[in-house]
C-alpha cells in the first residue's frame, strides 16, 4: 500500500509536468484554432536557449530572460510568417504546418545552441524529502514536488490572467467568436502574437523543469507526445481539462508501468517494459469511447 | 502546341472515362513504363537500384497508401510506418510458418494483415475526427512497434525483434540481384498504382472524397460514414503493408521494429504534402523529392562549406536536412497546398497553349 | 398542370428539438402530401433549417415522431433517408469542394451503384458498365440544369449562383421522391431566381417530386407553393394555402415584428 501510494504520488507529480506542456497546446488552440504540434519542439528550443546562453557565461536569470525574448520573438515570427498565411486553410493543413515548424526548430535550435545533451541546474536537487521518508518511508522527490508547485502557480496565474485582464478576456472572446473579439478593439493579430508569446513562456517553464530533471537534449521534444493523450482526455479547449488530464495520465501511466508488465509476463512470458510509450494513448482512446468531447469539452453538433 | 486536347473529341462517355482520357497522357505513361521496365534495367548500376530506385518505389507505394487515407478520404494518419512494420513482419511469418507458400501470396497476406490492423485502428474514426483521430493513429504507431518488439513470437525469438527476410523465389527463380529486385518491386508497384487510380476515379473514390470534403453532406446523400472510412483505412493499410514487406524483402533484407519509427511516418506524410494530397502522381513525385533531397544536401552542403571555408560536421548536415524539410513543408502548405502534382498540371496547361501565352 | 396532389407521405408529429438550453423547435406538427410543393417560412432563427434537418435525420429531435410512407420512427438516419428517396440541398452550400461538377453530381447516384471496391480497383465489367449507365443519367441532369459548359470545372471555382445549381443537380441525380430545399434562391439575382423557380416547378411538374421548400422571398413562396407552414421562435404559428397564411394575423405580426 505504501509502495502504491509512492507510485501514485510521483505519478501525479509528473502528471503536473505533462499538464504544463498540454497547457501550451490549449492556449494556442483556444485562441487561434491551431493544433500546435511544435509545442514539444518549443520546449526543446526554450531549454536549449537557456543552457546555450549560460554556456557563454551568463547567469541563470539572464539566460532565462534571453530565452524568454527568444521564445516571444519566435512566436511572433511564427504567427506572422506561417500561420497568418494559412488563415483560410482547413485546420488539418495548419496542423501539418506545425509539424513542419517542429522540424524547423529541431533542425535550427541545435545548430545555434549546440546539440550535445547538457545538464541544467536551476538550484533544486532531485533527492527524497527527508521528512516524508522518515515519517512514512515513502520516496517523494523534492524536485518533483517543487516542479509541481511551480507548474501549479503558473497554471493558476494563467487562469487568473484569462479571467481578470482585458487581454485575457479578449483571448477568451477570440476563442468563442472572432467577430466579437474584434469589437473589443484589439487586433486579432496582436492577440495571436500574445498567445504565441504566452505559449512560448509556458514552453520555457516546461523546458527548464524537464531539462533540469532529464537533461537538456533532443528527447525534450517528446514531451509533446506525452501531452497529446492529456489533451484527448481533457479536451483541446479546457485549461482545467489539461490539468486533470495530466494528473490522470501521470498517475495511471506510472501505476501501469509498475503493475502491468508483471501481469503480462505471467500471461505471455518475456519482458514487457516500456509500455509508457503507448499506454497513455490507449487510455485516452478508452476515454474517447465514453466521452468523445473530452472531460470538460462541450458536446457539439455540426451546424448545417 | 505539343500538348493539346483540342481536336480530340470524345464521342462517347466511355472514351471520356478512360484511365487517361488525354492521348498525350496515355502515350506519356506508356513511354514511362517502357523506360522503367525496358531501359533502366539495362543502363542503371547497382548503386542506383539499391540506394535510389528500389527505396523510391517502395516509399512511393507507402505514400500512395497514406494518400488514399489522408489525401482522398481526409483522415490524417501519423502511423503509416507502423503499418509497414505489420506488413514486413507478417510477410516474414507467412514465409516462416506456412510451408511452401509462394512469396507473392505472402506479400498479399502481409497487405491483408496490415489492412485488418488498419481497420481496428480506424474504428475510432466512428466517433472522433480531425486532430483527435490523428492522435489515435499515434497510438497505432507506438503500440504496434512495441508489440513487435516485446512479443518474441513475431520475430521468431530473435534478439530485440530483428528479422532477416527470406529469399525471394518466384516460380523457382530467385530474385537475388538488385536489378531483379527492382523489376519485381516495379511490377508490384505498377499494378497497385493502376488499381489505386481505378479506385479513386470510381464511386469508391468519390465516396472517400465526399467524406473528406463535407461529411454531413456525404451522409445526407446516402454514404455511410463508418464503412467508407474503414475501407479507406483498410486499403491504405494494405498498400503500406505491402510496401513494408517489400521494404524488408527487397530493400533492407533485415529489419527491426524500431526502424519503423514515428520519424518514418512523418517522412511519408511529408511525401504526400510535398507531392500533392489527393494525387496518385503526387505520391511518386513526393517520394522522389523526400528521398533525393538528403542525398543532394549530402553532396552540396560540404561543397558549399568548403567554398566558404566554414567548419562542417555530419551532425550539421543532418540538422540542416531537418531544417530544410520543415521549411519546405511550411512553404508548400502556404504556397502550393496541392504540391508538386499541381505544379506539374499547371505546367501541362501552359504547354497546352504553347506557344501562345494565353 | 398534370400532377395531382396525393395522400400524406410525410407526417411530423409533435416534434421538439433542443440544443442545450436553446429550444429550436417546440411541439411542431404538420404534414406533406405527395407531389405537392410545401413551403416553410419564418423569420431568421425560427427553426426552419432545423426542421429540414429533423426530416432527413441530420438532427435528432428529443420528442415527437416522424412518419414517412407509413413507417413511424422517432428519428431518421441521414443515409437511411437518402435510400428511401429523400434528397436535399443546404442553406450554406455543402458541395464537395475538391471535386468537379460532374463528380459532385455523380455522388448523387452513389446509393444506386452496386459494384464493390474490388470491382472498381480492377475496373471489371459491372464497375465499368455502371459508371457508363449512371454517367448517362447524370448527363440528363446536367442538360436539364443547363450546366454542360462547366461539367469538368472544380466546383470551388464556380460563382455562388452556379454552385447552388450544382447542388440541386446532385440532389436531382438521386432521382428522389422528396426534395428538401433550404433557401435555394438566397443571394441570387432576379434572373437566377427565375431560372431556379423554373427548375423547381419543372421537377415538381414533370417528375412529380414532392418538394419541401424554405424561402424568404414571399413573392416566390406565394407563387409556387401549394401549402405554407409558418414558424416563429420554434413554434408553428400558421399553416395553410398561401392566401390563408397571408391573412393570418399572427403571421403578419411575426413578420412585422421581425421587420419584414
Ligand atoms: N447545430 C446547432 N447547434 C446549436 N444550436 C443550433 C444548431 N442548429 C441550429 N441551432 C439553433 O436553433 C435555432 C434555429 O435555427 P435554424 O437554423 O433552424 O433557423 P432558421 O429558421 O433556419 O434561420 P435562418 O433563416 O437564419 O436560416 C437557432 O437559435 C440556432 O442558433
Ligand atoms: Mg436556415
């Protein structure tokens, strides 16, 4: 039971990190209807620019600022040179364009900042929390907890930003109706640029957390693949959905990793590790069977 | 005025419904086939067969498969490579476990197995579409590759799932040399491409395109969505499966599940984006483009670097390659969403009016 | 006119349809007789399109029953409606944008084609024969609608008025016994409207096709329809021959209120 709890908690904590990446997707999808496959590549770009700048001798805080500027400029450029040109194309074309964008980043970023894996030290160590270890005998990583806390703060502040600022309201309006957004008096293009900036910021936070945990390397781009099932479960347009979906995926994936392979082994023989690659997807498909519109999405009937 | 329809009056609907209604197209295709079957085998060298022509044909076939699903039926798939894997492993197992089965039958079996798996993973299209479906096909990508790695039966208990394809013997003749393998692959690809062309110009193809363009209206004119989509999944996976079998038997010789990666699926997707969605010809053009581009960059980039005295590493070449792919995808989607096939068509239309500008 | 109006073939009983909190249709009953032209009118958002969508199964009402040719059911399925002879056009043109005019109209005959995909792939006897046979029928439709010159044009390149005509062609190609038309003349100039009117009347007169028509142009409606049903805010406020409806005080009020 203790072991189960330990697995569950560490699963939930890493689930928060999935939510963080998923959040980047949701922001862009809500505001511009683009399913941004490049979100994972953006995480990679952000983390790489932090370590890249630090290698030149800059302190962490400066590197973060530079990276933030890089991400914002990048977001604005993407909006201006790619997405704006595809406005009237079907959504699937936009989606494919973001796959192209992902490749673009994955080729460019290592050329600029170097491609060998590097460590990123953001001052939080990855060791068990002693109090919990002594009291309950469970291993809960300090790092995971801190990362989850940071993610939680970020998500909350984004939610507040959406709810209470003029720009936030405009963003929500765009999601509902482009015409209505125009009447608020903020040009659509600005809104999109802002959204891409915010998504870049989210990618930066995710990139630093993931990078500090697993090293800054190409594998960071796979965070996008972790986030997709989260989106399916949570729905593409829901911030709370991204969070709950992340928790569900994180927890069930860890539990499945521990408990499923032995079961399969006794059934079929052989070694069945590595199910975390597909398990979240199959789980997400199961969810779709029950709720095609996602946990928090609304049922939609095509209008004709 | 080399390329003119004028004067070619069609006196019957039958004439208008030929495979290639325009005379010049008919002649062109026949010429192309004659060259591919008759001239190329005489002049091309070993390198050309095994490094360029065979993979080109095989990937054209896979791209054709994906194009049927995505370009014609409008269902985006990110798992084509996994269906190729199913085909490769199925063909291997048919050869291994069914005594005396002819290799061509194994290839067909490979296609059918892939089609079956495709139908299973196409089932979610009943209740989801668009991005959701694309994500579901990712499930196929990861799950299939994992299964082939982890269940040792599929690879006959070899280590890490590697299989070595059996010899290709047809009617007592062993297809061993690259030239022979090229001819075999060419034959199979030609037949399947013609069948695909027939499919998409018939009511099957029209039903697919109707579902792609507007599913509500398609339903209203009496098209049942699920069977139509599932058929597209099945046919598409069949093509990918056969391509996978050829990939193992006529190209690499030995393959492992991890070779059929997500990256390969993306490349096949790029082929149809650049070649032209909803175009048979485009599948071939796109495959050629995506396969040749890296070869070209490998040659040109070091040369350019040398010219400007820049430092250069292999890693940089591969990064530039990825960068160029990404850029081209965005470029084509923005500038010519119908890809090279459309450019070809525009060229033909120009030629039709030549030498007059209008 | 040669046609004679027959018995009731479509009977809608107490249909109610909601989208979340929005009541699109509330307790609506009316019937359609064979060979007649039945118009549905009403201000914007009255529920007219929703009504057509209920008839051929695009929307499923929460309450009520649909009786078509004596068969009663709670909801239709769109492909089922198609095989039973109900065809339809849409308010916002729903052509297949990536296909030519000819191919679009050919899709109208899909339900009548028997060859399977294997026969298509191999282009064997039946597939080939069917293609020719149905092409002939489709050419008749093309001739009837006078669109021979754009046969091979991709529909997305056509002007609005012609697209509407092609959409009618796709519906006609199915040789339906009942045709549902959602604002077939919206956005057309006078000449185009006259053409469309002529086509509708010809279809009804020569082929005996029953027509359910939504139209905003009162002149047209009063001219060509046999009976008119009036909706307002999802409720039925009038039903009868054009003259009756014209003088119905509630109808007049609804239309004046809506600013017509
Ligand atoms: N798919 C849908 N989802 C949600 N609400 C819908 C849907 N279809 C229709 N409605 C709502 O139902 C009501 C009736 O709409 P409907 O389109 O039937 O009106 P209409 O009479 O055809 O109007 P118009 O003259 O503008 O075409 C409207 O309030 C509309 O917003
Ligand atoms: Mg309407």
